[in-house]
C-alpha cells in the first residue's frame, strides 16, 4: 500500500514499476514462445505485400504509382505509393514533380517496427477501398468517396519503411523483433533531440538509436520526400495499443513543456479520429500521454524540423490481454484480422475529410489576403509599358527629334527613375 511505504520501499516500488512498464510496453527483442502465430493465408507476408500492392496499382493506372527507387540497407524496395487522380492538373506521374499545390499533401509511413504487422494490413484495406470505388460496378457511395479523396488529396505512402527487419522476423520466427536488420529503432534515429535518454545507446536494446542521427539508409526516403514536397500532414502508423499521439514525445520538450505550432488543430483532429471507430482510443500530447520520453522520433522531426502542420503517431490496435507474448501484443489473431482492419478504416476517412476542409479554408483565407496585397510584378510592368508607350507616342506625335528629348534630361531621368522605383518594390 502506498502510505505504508517507507522512503526506501517507495524507491524500490518505483523502480519495480518502471521496470514493469518498460518490459510490458516494449516486450523483448529476444524470441519468446508465442501463443499465437500469423497464418500467411490471412496475414500477408513480405512477398505477398509487394504482390498485392502491385496488383492494386495495376488495377488503377492513372491513380496509383509505385516507386521502387528508395531501398533499405540490404537493397529491398520500401514500396512508395503515390495515390491521386493524376489526370487532374496534368499531374506528372512521377514522384519528383509538384504541380498539385492545391491538393492536400499527405504522407503516411508504415512498417517502421518489424513486428507490427497490423498497420500494413490496414493500409492494404485502404488501398483496396480507394481503388474499389473506381470499379465500374462500385456502389454510388463508394464511387463518390474515391472521387472525393483522389481529386482532393495527393497521397504518398511509404508502405514498408523497414523491409529488412520484416523479412528478418518472418525468416527467424522472432515476432519480438522491432528494429532494422542491424537492430536500430528507426523511430529513434531521426534528428530531433537525438541521442538523449529517451532512446538507448546499447545495440542490444530494442530502442537502440543507432550511432548517429540518420545513420540508417531507410531514413532517406522520408527525409528526401519531405525535402522535395511541402506536406500538410504526416502520420507514422504503429500497433500495440490504441492511442493517437500529437508531438512532442522527446525528453527536452517534456522538460520545457514545449508545444508544436499547430497544437490546437492537431488535438481537434486527434479527438475526431479517436472517436471514429467505436473502440476506445486515447489521444493527446505525447509527453503527457506517455510515461517514458522518446527521443529522435519521426513524427517529432516532421513537426519540429520540417514544420508539417499536422503530424501524428497513431497506434492502431491493442488488446488488454493478460499474458501477451509478442505477436499477439502487436497484432490481432488471424480470425479477428479482417474485422479489426475494417474497424480502424474510419480513422483514415475522418483524417482525410478533415484535411480537405482545412485546406479549402486555408485557400479561402489566403485568397482573402490576396485582395489586400500590393500590385503584382505583372501589374507594375504593364503600367511601365503603358507609360513608355505614352511617352513614345508623345515623341512621335510631336515629331520632336530624339536629341531634343536627350537634351531634356530631367524628363528622361524621371522616366528612368520611375522604372527603378517599380523594380525596387518588394512583394
Ligand atoms: C508467403 O506466403 C505464401 C502463402 O502462404 C507462401 O506461398 C510463400 O512461400 C510465402 N513466402 C515466403 C518468402 O515466406
Ligand atoms: C470506402 O470507404 C468509404 C468510407 O468508409 C465507404 O463509404 C466506401 O463505400 C468504401 N468503398 C468501398 C469500395 O468499399
Ligand atoms: C479524374 O480527373 C479527370 C479529369 O479531371 C476526370 O475526368 C475524372 O472523372 C476523374 N476521376 C475520378 C475518379 O474522379
Ligand atoms: C532524393 O531527392 C533528390 C531531389 O531532391 C533526387 O535527385 C534523388 O535522386 C533522391 N534520392 C533518391 C534515393 O531517390
Ligand atoms: Zn511501433
């Protein structure tokens, strides 16, 4: 009982609690005797994930591109998908063009942690849903949903951040493995408060941060994409519990009570997502929600460094089982997989619809500001050309020689300084 604890007892109580939280939350990277194993006729294994995404891509040419140029340490593709109506705005079907400035740009990241199979299954369902609405026999509602999403959102998906880790899990049967094939936790390897105590310097620890920020080649894809495009939203998808985190999670932010710029709107959409499924999700600022800090996380980096207005880490699934081992700590049983996958789908729907509305409001308010802006360059040059033509007309009309005008220098200087005044005006 708490009041009976002496100071010494209290300290050991605390220590034991911390240890318990640590082990129950994180599991162990060592293999355990599992009580439940994935059936690969239900769950997709690595090669099936690749195949099914390729099949869905081929089902919807003009709407999905699969880009295989980003690879892991061992050279496996990280399966980047870009999903949008490419016919709108003459979008180039290539990842490095950005003509779709008015669409909501969303980046989703899956498979950072090798043992978390569930989020990728929910992604396969999502892509099946979007392409399903394009079929000729789709219901009017399904068609309308796909049209709405594809014409308003430019969706980038990293389907498999850590393919080597995933293959390692499948090959060894160690369903406790979290990191890359070299044991680095990618979600501690990003350059945001990197190397502090909310991660580990021990290569045997499952929260091993790696030798330095961005030491892992797998990080390149997210760094590269966020350098090339300005995203409105980023989401890192996980499982193990039902929780929605808003930045920040790192130890320094916890200590200084630092908050992200767009906190209120993020909490607003987090609340809507948390209520979308009929299951109990908790949500909030990560350092309030978590009893442990996490340094070098991807979603903190996206909010803090890349300044993406909406950044989340979503833990899509968890179960309060008495003795979960590893596979069943992070993933539903084979029988329940399809039900659970359908159940989390509204989270995407709520997020997408919220962001479409948000983007339209942004566009409307910036159009409002546009009206009060100083005249544009084009307008100034038009004025300049008109003035010049008028002057020229005067010259010709009065049939005065050019030397006459050159002699009247004051006039010439006035025209010249008019020009420089225009070109010096800043927008
Ligand atoms: C993946 O699963 C399928 C279907 O169960 C199986 O045929 C295939 O051999 C598996 N691939 C690997 C690499 O395990
Ligand atoms: C996709 O999901 C939306 C929203 O939940 C739903 O209205 C639509 O019918 C689904 N489409 C298909 C093809 O299942
Ligand atoms: C995609 O865009 C084209 C051109 O704007 C349009 O004709 C087509 O209906 C759109 N497709 C969907 C599914 O909305
Ligand atoms: C990263 O982005 C640059 C352009 O910003 C591109 O030239 C380069 O090829 C990209 N890297 C990879 C691995 O695709
Ligand atoms: Zn995770």
